[in-house]
């Protein structure tokens, strides 16, 4: 067998440009993401070391350093300099960051743009993390690992290199690492960032503690182990408790059916494979820390997010040989790690974990690729490191140590150079690998994009289909869970409407005209059915009997909230002769984000009303919504979760009203909506004065049409789609669309949240 030293000499004889081609492979591999990663942008330059300058009071700087202040922000001025951008922000916050690294001579820092100004951002970022990386003589390991995760479509931070100056003193080279917060969630997940985001710190083994969600609010060190970083005002750990319950308590022979309902299993299997290969022992599997969990509102699934990746690629503080450790026995023995141990007990999950190890070792995790990438980044940052006055202060590293770190072990806690580690780890992993000659298909998820209730509504089903071998999937639908229809070629990866072509996301569009109250759907992939039981979408309205009864979208003189503020509001009305508890019910203005505002768990008595303030200030109380009433294209929906699936309980037409004029149902809960300048919040609408103004509803005519489709009011943008979801025609600021050149058939006209089914005849 070829030795590591001989193999490495072979790499050195290769032309650098050849190695760079390996290192700069674009992510076209079948293990890559279902969604494109956000661009690096001007804040995360990949071909340049930018400069950040901080100016702050000298006494404040000394206090921050001497007191190791990692909680209080100090005032400072921020200047960013690069070939693409030169920005100055006068009023930012700066503090130290880290745990054990607070004692280091080379400190890590966090810069906050919204520390003193709510909502302030720079380049769509609220905070910057400047990581010293004092453990790593190469200063490359975190960068290489984050990029490896991103290559395989795993949600991971953007990174770049910056030179930091504070009060004109050069503090050295830093890794700029993207901050994980609600802005991060918006970019990488559902576009809203409304899901629960948990930072998981030591010790966070995901062990079952009980069914009560509050049991997972346990504390360690100076905060919660599972620290909720979004929706703190709600402080609801139900999603985490449900995930941990399913993970720990589901029988192994049923885990493959139940866990994908609450957790993004396929993404985590890739994370686990990369952790084992990269030697990331300071994460969940070995050290039960340094990860985030985010519940994606679109899919309802919790996703694992790795971070803090400096103790990797041959760095060791716990006396283990990470290059040789068995890939199937990588966690600490005798300690609970259910997300690793239990998944490997499921035969199909162990097979896919093994497959990912094998594919990564053939594709990206190779000595050639890591040498090319390491050399590329080393050359970029070399001069900044050579002049870094803090580089040597913690461990005595020299500039020669930096230059040789790609190929040579420094000693102490650095057991390997980067390339020798990759060589040894790859070799041992392939030797330990199970046989992977037979593998089952592995769809990642299947879901409905929208919620429907009218025959003219469009049903959009979509699925991310990963593959471990060559196979095909068909989408089957049924109105009764008995007689099934194959959608055939209409289920396709064509980039329709919301998706990107050839991204592995398959879509199917159909009118809501299949009959019954439900439409069931499932995948058949070469005889393998997914999910274990068919899913369904409600196709009719709920009979909840609670209505959005009155809406004021511009309030300046009517009721005030408990803070004496004139907030916009809506009124809910219970038309039943019994009380209705609002727990498990939601308000939204976007059916793709149906759980936007969970209503408070309070009861409305028969014939009673409840006011919800639409002010996007949920921290002010449980009757304050997480969004505001929008403009002319905004519909409001009341959602009830029935049999675990969201269902529309009420729909309120577009909110178009002057200031201090409300829209009211007549009678209470009735079908007629009228404008009134005499709003009745919290009281019956039976005696309201109807204004001369009429509520404007988007009407489309003629339908069917042969030449031109018209509508009653100008729209900012209108798009005509065919049955496959392809955009056929678009017009802006218009009130008609010519269709004489189109073939006869059914089409869909969309404007904002509104959709009309259109028939063209010849």
C-alpha cells in the first residue's frame, strides 16, 4: 500500500492549476442541495482579503479585553474596505465572543449592527463573527470544512478572510463567519425565518427527558442547553420535544417511517458522514455540542446545522486518532447519542450513511482536492498572516509553521497536517465501509406547497428526490385513499413557478376538482413507496365556525392596545353555541407560510369576539401578531390543524380600506363584507353603518375567453401559467392580457396571492 509520504510527494509534482480544477468543482453532484446556497456577496469575498476597521473609546477597549466581556456591547465605528465595497457605519456594537477562547491572547469578536439601533443591518447581516482560530496553525480548517458542507448542500455558514484593525492597531487575520440567526434562517430556509432556531451547547445529546416541552429548557454553564434564539417571546419548545420523543421512543423497525415526519433525515446523514470524515469531534456525535436545530416552516421538518469547525482535520484535544476511528462507532461509548446510534441501527439509514461516505471519498474528500484548496487559500492569506502580531502569541506558531501546516503535523494538539489527515482518514474509512452494492431509493421529502379550498384553487405538490442509485419516482394521487392515479410526466423537475430547473425538486400542479374533502398523495420509486403512509391535503373548508369578522388595516383613532398604541387589528368571532379554544389555530397572509402567527391558547365563548393586534410585535403579548396587515393584495386566512394537516377555516378578501374605515362581515360571520366608518371592535356588526364605498374584489372576465382576459382593477403584476406551472405570459401595471395566440385549454392567472382558473376556447 502506498505510504502517506509517497502519496503526498506525488501531489506536489502535479501542476497547481490541475489541482485547483479539482478544488473548484461546482456542486453538480447528486449529493448536492435541493436549494441553491445564497451567494457569498460583497461581505464574503472569496478571492480577496478585505479589511475591517473598528474605532472605539480606548478605555472601553481595554475594559472589554481585560474583563473578557462577552455579553455587553461597546460602541464603535465600523469601516469595511475591499475592491468592491467601501462602507462606514458610525454606530455599531462590539464585544468578545467564545467560551474557552476568551482566555486566548488573540481574541475573537462579534460586531452587531443592531445592538443600538433596532433592525439595523449591513449587507443583509445583523452581526459579524470574527473568529481568531488560534488553535489552528494553518488558519484553514474552519474555512475548508464550511465549504465542504456547503458543497454537499448542507446548510452551513458563509465564510471569508478579513484583516482586522482596532483603533489603527492591526489585530491580525480573522475568519469572517456568518452569524446564525433569523436572517440566516430567511436566507437558507423558508424565506420568513419564523421557525424555531435552537443553539445547542454542551451537553446537548438529544436524550428523551419527558413529553413536557418545558423539560428541555434545562440550563448549563450560563444559559440553556437548547437555547431558543428566535420566537423567544413564545418560548414554546413543543417542536423540539416532539422531535426528541420520536427520535428516542419510536421502535427501531418503525423509525424510518416516523422520523422523516419531523426531521430532515437525509441532510443529517450527510452531516454525519462529513463529520466522521472531517474529524469534527467537537460537534454532536462525539462531544454533544456545537450545532443548531431549525424547524423549517415550509416543510415542518427540523434541520441540523453544524458550526464551530476549527477542531477538525487532525486537531485533537482528547487523545483520539480521528483518522483511524471506526466510522460506525465514532461517538463516545456509554453516552447517549440517539441521533447517531439509533439512525445507524436502521438498515436503510446505515446504508445511505455508508453510501455518502463512499461517494464523498470519491468526489470531494480526496487528498488532491484538499491540497489544491488549502494551497489556494494559503496563498491568498499568506501576507496577512506573516504580519499578524497575534498569530504566535497563544501557541508559539511561526510563519514557517503556517506555511508547512498543509503537509506537516505541528505536534501537541495538531496530530496531522491537513493533507496527511485526509489521506489517512479516507483510506481507513473505505476499509471500514459496509457493502453498499444494493441501496433503496431515498426521497428526502414530499409535501404540498399550498392549502386550498375552492375548485378554482391550484394544488401544488412537490418533492425533493435524492438518489443513491439510478431509479425513477412516480407521483400517485387519490381522492379516497383507495383508487390511485399516476400523474406520469406531469410530475417533473422543470423549475416550475417557485423551483429551479434540475435541482432535484419535482412538482405537480392540478386544479382542486378531484372531489371529496381530501387529496391523498404518495411516491412510488421502483416499487418502493414513500412515505410509509400516504399524505393528504384538505381540499374543502373547515367547519370550525370561527370567522375573521372585522378588519381595520389603517388605525389612527379607533381602539388602542395595552400600550396605548393605535395598532391595526382584526376581530375574530365564534358563531357556535359552544366555546372554541384557539390552540392549534393560526392566522396568516401567506398560505405557503400557513403557521405564521399561532393564535393564543384562549377560548372564545359562543357569540363572543377576540381582538388580535396586527402590529408585528408579538413580544407585547399573546394577542399581538407576528405580521402586519398588508396592502391591496393581502388576503387573510384562519387556519385550523385537523388530523395533523392545516385546513382553511376562514378567508377574508383583500384588505382595501381608507384610514379608520374597517371591513366588516354582515351579519357576524356572514358572507357579505362591507366598508364602514363606524367600526365595532369586540361587538356585533349587526348595526354598523355601511359606507357608499364598495369593497374591491379582483374579478376576471370573460371566462371562458377567446381573445382577451380582463380584470376590474390594475394589478402590479399578473402571470399566466399553464397546467404544468410554466409561466406563459406576464404583464405589469395592467388590466388585460391577450390570449388569442394560445392553444385552447385550462390555464391559471396569478396576481400576488390571488389565483383564477381560466379556460381558453377556440
